[in-house]
């Protein structure tokens, strides 16, 4: 049997190309460029990223395993539409993970780590002020992930990476238009409490912060998203 030939329109090595598709779709879900319910057609994605449908299928299966999208029989890949009940489960899980992260980090962040986190919070505040919603959402998620990474527990990081896409979808569905995913000043306050060093206080502040986000999910406010070719315009060749 002849050796498998890499398609000429896919110059990137297969694993790297599949990761590129995965990362792009993950980011688009996180920052609301892909609306809940959006269909992810293999052929259209293959044309957009200039890769084979096989590589697109690999990326979609990994996204489904990580809970970022769903694969439905005879309907293909789709961005999930989480219910309010799903939201309760997601925030229950986030409170378990992130309150423990805050408790462990209280009083233990180095000067360099505090500077990194403050830089993220300041950048989020600038993005919010300039109404750059996508960048503010991305930075907000990165702030929470950065805390998890600094805790030193890779399982916390993995769990949060799985919970953030659903959180973002819940925001797109149930948060009033114009409100950011998290409020930058809340992150500033949270960081101040963690830096002070009281583990119980840091855990309590994280719980309050997550409770505020959950309570802000009041009513459906989703609009139809743009076409896939527009969402991933930057990846077109």
C-alpha cells in the first residue's frame, strides 16, 4: 500500500493543524464569536483552515471530549446551548475548584506573580472601557486560568479549561447585552484579598465573585452569530 500523502492545501503537519483548528474554535466559543447553537460544518471549516476534513474531524472530536461542543447523530457538530440547570452545575463545580485555588494562593503569591495578575486585570479594565468585549472576555477567562495554574495543580487547570467554555455560553445566552463576563474591579478586589494572605477570606471572596456572576444570568439575550467564514476570517489563506 502506498504511503499516505499529505494534502497539498494542508502544509502544516497534521497534529499541529488539528491543534490549530481546536484552538481557534475553543477561543471563538470563549469570546462569544460563536453563538450557542451554531453549526460547525466540516466542509466549511476545512475550506476556512485549508486542511483536510479528517483533521477537522479530529479537532471536533477532541472539542467534544472536552465539552466545548457537542456531536449529534445525523446533525454533526454544534456549539452547545446550556440550560439554566447546566449553569447551576457549572458554577457548583467552579466554586469547589476556584475557592480552593484562592485559599491555597492566599499570601503565597510572589511579587512576579502578583505583577502578572495585575497586568491582566489592568488590561481587562482597558478592554472593558474601550468596549472591546471579545478581548475583555478573553482576559477575564485568562485571569481565572492563571490563578489555577499558579496553584500548581494541573487537575484544577484542566477542570477549569473544561468549565470556562460552558460559562461563556451561559453568558451569551442569559446575560444582559453589554455586560462583561466578569467585572474588572471585582478581579482587582479579589486579587487584593488573595494578596493579603487570609486563606478563608480569599476563599470567601472567590465564592462571592462567582455567585455574582451566576446571579447576573437573568434572561435569554442571545443573537444569531455570524457565518463561520466571518468568525474565522483571520485564518483564511
